[in-house]
């Protein structure tokens, strides 16, 4: 199974653990000081080191970084009879994977070992093979490949592009990709949020104003169309434009000219126009809320980003790319993901699309104590969905009894922690006997193939 090195000056406790671990099929070596342990590290190459803190000579805490640097892949569980918050925090910061108190509760110990060893088997996602800039778009679904082609085709042409898709699907990223592949990649890329501000301010934001054009216009100011000269102007949420602004925008597109607020003369623009919206503009047109002529002018080319749930083939690649990006930002090296966690990510319906995936991974990496991202680090709504599917009756969509909620919730939590009852009790904040009663009462079953001795003797 795994080679485990026990480093503890307490020979009796070492022997007990050795017997127990070899009984489980592991190959075990012992050392009674940090230096002895470090010597063994070379030849024995353990997958896991169990390291006592209080030892004569170097303490386990002092030794911890040396073990890590000598064998970076090694997992380390710290053990100590003295529990104080500081040494726990220090141990975790120095790279320990877990921390257990003496006298050792063998169930707790087994769970910790198993968790670490199964983590090691997590799927390795190649996150640091290339350092991805935040502008790199990934996607190997058919839809995304088509989109990349379209970007290539339209980038060099001055055609106006309308990018549509739900929130968080990557509309701005597509706009930036078009800009960077265009005639003027080094020119400005200027964003206008058409939904953010009131009409006069939006008008002055886009077209600029002369001094005194309105109360508060203390100085002449250039608008975004001016700032985007020789570059691209990105009109985000263009569906939110008022009828007046729609008319003004139409004029810019038709005649390439605009008039700053309070100015007598109009100005010429050569900015490339890209617009985006997450509302259905065609529908707005049919309701009379959006000008048809403007609609056709904007969508000379339409790029539609399908929601993430319709291109699940992209999820794996996105996880890799986003993890690489996040590792860089947070200065972490989370390069693995357990198959359970990956399955959760694959199964979820992602109403917030790629942005939601990015946020979930960001939180998970921030909380991840090891190099492996596991299910328990993902937000509840993501890990909970598999339950909805199992029960095929989303708890939120119809009123149910308190008991049904309780049953569903306990089941969900047990599944989240792989039926680790101790952890389930912690999350549910209930006692073991109470959990046991609930499991009986609700006839909850561990998944087939569940190994009984992992079951904490319950
Ligand atoms: N294909 C992709 N590859 C890599 N990252 C992506 C991809 N699609 C989206 N992202 C990332 O997801 C986040 C959201 O993307 P973006 O801001 O472009 O979405 P949006 O469609 O403009 O959203 P909204 O409608 O909410 O403004 C960004 O951090 C972006 O980098
Ligand atoms: Mg956006």
C-alpha cells in the first residue's frame, strides 16, 4: 500500500501505530528523532510521515520544513500531546497536512491517513504546465471551437460584433480576444457599462462634454468614444440603453460621428464597436423596447456563448486553466482534484456560468490545506445538486415536511464527507448517537462497496 514513516521518541506509541498500520497493509519504518527520520527519508521514500512534535533535539515543528524540502511530495501528519492553537496553526502553515492529538484515537487517525492517501490519488490536473494569462480563453466544446474560429474571421474586419450569452459566460473575454487579434492590438480597449449610470451621465461618459454642459461639468472631458480612438469600444449590457441613447448610438454607427454634450460640432470616431448583452435583444425588438435598425447594425456578426451547462466538455479544461490562474494569484500549488470533486463540478448546472466556477475554485483553493482539491471545499449548492438528482425532487421547488428536509440534509452531508460520521457530526453539530439514530430512522445506506472498517466502528 503506502510507505509510512513514524517519527516519535515515545517507543511504545510508535510500536502500537506500527502494528496497526502494518496490519492495514502499509509498509512502516520508525525513527525516534527528527535527524534519524531525515536520514531514513532518503532510502525509504515514504508517502506519509507521522511526526511527533515534542522530541528531544529538534522538535517536530522544526523538522517539518526539512522533511518537506527533502521530499516535497510527502504527506505529513503531526501528532502531539500538547494541544495549543499556536502550534496547530504553525504546523499547518509550515505545510503539515493534518494534526492529531495524543492519546491517538485510532478511528480519527485512520480517517486522517485515508483522507491523505486517497487525496494523493486525486486526478492530477496539469495546472502549471503553462502560465495562463487571465486573457486566455479555453474551451474544447464544438461551440467554443466555432467561436474561436469566428473570432479569427472577424477580428481583422471592422464589422460590429454583438456578443450574447448568460451572465458569466465570457462575453467580455471574447470582446478582448477580438480586440487583441485585431488590427490594433496595442490600441485602447475601452469598456462602457450601458446599465450602470443615469442617462446624462452615460451620454457624457460615452461622448464627453464641454465645460459647463450641465451642472457639475466643471471642466471639459473626453468621452469613451474619444478614448477608444484607434482601438475598441466595448458596449456592455447594450440592451439597457434608453431610446434616446439608442438613437445617439445609431448615429455613431451609421455616420461614425458623435457630439460631446454642450459641443457645437460633432467629432469623428474610428473606434471599433463591440457590444454585449445577456438579454434577448430580438425579443426586446419585438416588444418595441429596442430599435430594430440599431439591432441589425449591432449584430452584423453575432457571437453567442452557450451557458456552461450546455458545454460540459469545457469544464475540465476550465478547471485546469482557472486553477493555474488562481494558484498564481494566491501563490498556491493546488494541482490535483479528487474524482468526487470533479464529478460535482461536472454535474452542477452552473447558473452563474464560468464566473461562478471561478469563484467556487477561488474559495476552495483558499481553504485547501493540501495540494488536492476535494469535495468538502466546494460550496454546498454545488455538492448538494447530486442529491437533488438522486431524489429527483429539488427540495427548494416544492414545500416539504421538516422531516423530509432533515432526511435529505443528513443524507447529503453524509455523502459529502464520504460517510465519515465524525465529520458529519461536526458539520451537523450533533452527537454520534443522534446521528446513528437518524441513520436508522431514515434508513440511510452507505453507497455499495463502502468499506465497513472506514465506518468508525459505528
Ligand atoms: N472560456 C473561458 N476560459 C477562461 N476563462 C473564462 C472563460 N469564460 C469566462 N472566463 C472567465 O470567467 C469570468 C467571467 O467572464 P466575463 O466577465 O467575460 O463574462 P461575461 O459574460 O462578460 O459576464 P457578465 O454578463 O456577468 O458581465 C472572467 O474571470 C473570465 O476570465
Ligand atoms: Mg461582462
